[in-house]
């Protein structure tokens, strides 16, 4: 079971962005590879801290994590965070400003002996929308979608950038009143990749890439909600260079409205209309659920507004907290046009004792029913 992100950073769920950043910096310095050479346990804690900070420092990701926990990201082979596949270069590239130069400019001895080394260029992400019906949301589903993405063209080759000699950075020395100051910036020629295109195939663009259509399989867990974003690692656009890594495919979930069932979190609502005679005499009815039809019994004398709760017949929770319920709302339909015989029948019984409203303490008011629904 994955460790809680708040526990990793040693903070509460109410921590401010500044407190989250401060906690991460402390952990990063404590477990920094330069400070713990050859210590695999410290390196692992360093990576976990970076993964936790990536989620908690992002408002949208933090909200999803607070609601669903790790399950919000565990899908599609990647999950919504890059921490699971982070290496040291990824961490220094993304969070280098956190370290503040306390270790040779955020260095790690294994990458260039005291200088961070060039960052691996990552391709751009792609975003698609996938529509799911309630049955697919209830059971989870694997979708196959066609994606047009940039990939390295066959025959494209790259060579070391002569501007930065493959470092991905260029050094500048300036004279100031305090003396000579040295600074590093991203190479303007290769944009940090350390490589430039050498041989360009006929069908490739200026970066040696071409558009190709690919079928991507996406595993969608049960219980997802409208607007949830899943990530499939490495199925976005490629970036130029032999050392580059592919971007990711961001999958946005759209929920198709059901004809008869209305969703409220993990609970479902169903409006069942019965006629006056059925309410008086009682009847059995077949109703829709996400797993097919089920038969329910309407007791004689059922009042309009009664709610029947079918436990466990709702949708599953994405964080494995069990299934919600199906709430069946009984609506007694009052006839609006009567024959002379029917009208005479009701006129005769209008003052009968059995037709007079006589609610008992068990018959809840409208406001009590609403309160029960949300409790």
C-alpha cells in the first residue's frame, strides 16, 4: 500500500502551499543524494518526497488526491503523476528551484560530477475525451482509442549540439562590481536536448518527427466521475533527440447521461411512477439498475414521495469504499381525466374515512426525507 503523501512530507491536510514547499525542501535537503552518497534508502525517500510534492503543490491534483487518495491516479499504466517513474534528472529538472543551489546548484554527483547535466527533453502531452455510460463506470472498462501523435521518423538521426557540446546548457561569464559571475542557461540551439537533427527523412518535420496514428489501450477504473483526468505515460508526442522521452496522453472522462438513472456521487436515483390503483392495492415492478433489471415490491397503501433504498445497487467508490445505494422515489400519478363512472366512484368515496389523509408518525415529511437522503 502506497504511503500517504502528507505523511511523507510530515504535514497536515490543512497545510498551506508555502508550508508544503517548505516541508518538501527540508526533506529534499535531508535525503539529497549528494548528502547521502550510495544510500539507496535515502534515494528512495528523496524520490517519494518529490512525488508527494508534485501532487500536493498542484491545486487540481491535490483536490483529487484529497477526495480519492492514490486511486485517483492509479490507472492507464501511469496515473496522473510522474513520480512512479521519476529518475534523478526528472526531479532536478522539475524541482531544481526548491533546492536553491545548496548542493552545487542542485547537483547530483552521478550526473556530471557536480553539475546537474542536461535535462531530458520531454515531448508535449496530448489530451483526449472519453465518453462512458453508467454501466461502464460501474464495472470499469478498457477502451481502445486512436491517437495521432508525433513519433521519431524512421531514418532520422541526431548529432551532438556544437553550441553547448552536448551539455544542454551554455555558460556565460559577466564582470560585476563583485567580480566575475558565472551563470548557466538553456542552450538556444538545441533547447536543452544536447542534440540537433543530423539526417532528416523526407516525411519528417524540422525536428525529425512525423505524425502517425496509433491505437492506445486505456484501462479506466470503476467509479470515475465526470471531469476526472487519467494519464497514460509515454503516449503523447515524442521529442527530438536520442535522449528524449515521450509526452503523456491525458484522458478526460465524460459521463453519458442515463435515460432513467440520475447520479449523485456513488448513489443513484430512480423515479418510479405508479397509478392510484397500484398505490392502493400494491404491485411488483421491474426497475433499471446499472447491472440490469430488478423487481421491487410496492406495498398496498404506499404514499407518493416514499423512498425505497436498495443498498449496494449504486456505483462503486473509486477508492474502494464499497458501493453506493439506489434510491427509488415513488410518485403516485393522479388521473387528470375521468369517465362519468370513475368520477361517480370518487365522488361517492370523497368523504369516506378510508380516503381522509391520516399520516402516522412513520410518514416522514418532505424535509425529513431530504435530510435522510443527504445523511
